[in-house]
C-alpha cells in the first residue's frame, strides 16, 4: 500500500493567488508538512493532520513526509510562493536522491505557485520586463564569496535581480554588502523595489534609488528587486509610480 | 467617466493553474485584448468583446486598450503565463510612459500568473532549486551580441538558465548558437530540459544532456531550462526521472 506526496506552492499569501489545483491537492490530503506559518495558513479540517516544523529543518521534514507517504498516507508538503524556487521541492528530491532507496518508489508531484518576485513585480509595474535573475542572499546555503561573484556578473550582464532571503536575524549585514557591490557596477539612480507581503493586507512596497537603498528597508519576508540601467520609474501624479524594464534594448546602451 | 485596465496572467494554459483573482478579473471585464490564442482560450460571454491581435503588435494593442479604458470600459489585457515576464505588462507601461499624457490617469493593475519556467520546472522536479536566470533568446528585442554576452556571464556565474522565446520561424538558428556558447563554458553532461505545454494534454517534457541538446527539440511554445554543474538527474526505475539543482553549494565546486 503506497500513498503519495504532493509538493504544493501556496503563492504569496493572498488566497486569491493560490491556484485551483493547489487548493484541490490540499483538500484531498491527509497529512501536512511545512514551515509552521505556512501550515497554519491552511485552516485544516479535523480529519487532517498538521506536522509543522521550524525553518532550516528541510531534510528532516522531507524524510518524515516520504516515510508517511510510503505508509499509504496522502501527504502534502507546502511551501510559500513556488515550491521550486528556494523552497521544498529541491529538498524533497535531494532526500529521494540520497536517502532510503524505497523513497524512489513514492508517487510524487510538484504543483507550481506564484513566487514572491512575480507578486512584488506585479504590484509596482513590470520591473522584471526584460532578462532577470533570482538570487538567494542566504549564506547558510552557499559561501558568501560565490554570492558576491554572482552579483558582480549579473550586474555586468545587465540582468534585473530579485533577491530572496535578503536578511534575517542571523544574517544582518549581507544585504548592505550586496548593495555596496552593486554600487560599484550600477549607477546611483537604478531603481530598487522592496516588496513585503505582496497582495496581503499588510503589504508594503517601497521604491528607492540604489543610492538610497538601505538594508533596514527589508526583513525576512521582503523580496528585493534591483533594476538595470534601462529600468524606468513612471510618475503618475496622485497615482503610485510604476517601475518597468523595457522589452527592447538598443545596442548603444551596452 | 474613467474605466480601468487590468493586465492578467492566464498561467501556462491549464485552467487549474489560473489564479482565482485572474478568473474574477476576466469575469468582471467587458473588453479583452491580447494575442489571439490567449483571447480564444477565455470562452467569453456574449456581452464580452474580444479585440484579439497578432503577436509583435504589443504597443498598438496597449494603446487601443488604454484608449478604451479612458472611454469608461472595463478592459482586460491577457498574457499567457505571467504578464510581467516577457509579456504585456512592460508594453502597457511603456505606452503609459511614452504615449498620451491622459493614459497616466487610467486606473491600472497587474495580476501575476504562473510563468512557463515554474510550470516546466514543477513537471520535472526542481531544476530551478538554486540561483537562476530567465533570458529571452529573441533578437527582435535586443541585439544578438548582448544575448551571447549574457549567456557567457550567466554560465560563469553558475546560474541555472531558463530560455523564453527559444526559436521561431523567423529565428531558426539562435537556440543552436546558444547551446554552442554554453558548451564552451559548461560540461557536456549538464542537464537540459525542453518543456512544452506544461500541464496541458499535449505536454512534452524532454531531459537531455547539453551534449545531446538540439534546437529541433524546441518550438515557439517551449521553455528550455539549462542546469549547472550541480544539477542532478535522479533515476527512479519505471517512474520518470527527476531533475533538481541542490539548495546547498559547497565552496570547493567553484
């Protein structure tokens, strides 16, 4: 008797931004794993069981979920945003790759979600309108030197950048250092968007220049988007300004 | 009397992957603009009007939509995937930026959607599990030389790459040239995913090595994902293989 494991993206937090297939997978599951704020968001029925856990316990969480699926349960692993972007899908598959051989027999699927950078971009316009990259600033997961190298190369490449995990209590200085590196490569007036809780009642969107961007403007729940030389801010009088990166790029600009 | 313009992401094509807020915006709109296959997908009511147009007419389409919103209509501009990723949001805001001053008074919002790379990644595992970039291979929108430079820098940075607009009838050679450039920087066994129509009945997912990747494996509707030196393929016997990029990166590998 074998159950299954579905890894579900909940989107940015607004229930109207969760896909119907994600909603259906939640309704059809018996057991729920994930970081506890995401599991709490689900409003589970009394016949559904929460197995919430703390952050930074991803591999143990994946192992427990796979074991329960092997026992025949309909298991759901939830991630905020999209499960494939700095989230649980890679952790579960890493467990399948390196863990118990029988985990390879578990029926498993991944359901995508609206990831933070898309939700934040939509609220301010279209800052990701041209080529872009997504970089996690967490040096829990990779050496800081590699992050610095990636920032410099992405700036040289003219890519818009979206930063995930920009700051935390344990990582207070990394975002400020990232801005310093970018100031060596990009001009002071490049727009920087600080997007927190996009689409939720406590949403905060800040648009600054790179010169004025400060790490205190972000917290754990913020996605930071740094534009390029082409990114523009459109003033609209009393309406909020729009930030966009044009689709066209002329050769003279590079 | 002023109407409004909502720019809506329809997701990859499976209705179960369209968000409820996108669905509600469509139901509440009177006039629809967009590339004709996307408008056809909507099954409009008899009191709703389609203004579909061909591809590569984005600015004219944006202008017509803004004019109609100014006349008091509830206008909806649709994009496949996410409207902020190589799609209509940047075109509309460019029109607002550079066009008629009164367009700045139009009530306008953007609703995000599941973009192709997230849908494709979910179907094969978690190839975007670590830092990644999204690059359009269309040299209608930028000089080919800039694309070559970006490919080389992204490979040096160790970013997973998702290619949008990889080929078309008018751009037959660009994807093959991109693979050639990447072979100069990445090893032959790096996984390459060709994902077409993710989540739809006609879905095709191919996983190849960079050595075996051929441009004929993609068409206009394909999103191509190229891994890094860390990206792994997990064989599972009779089940489809999984592709993932681990969350952790050790310093020795770079």
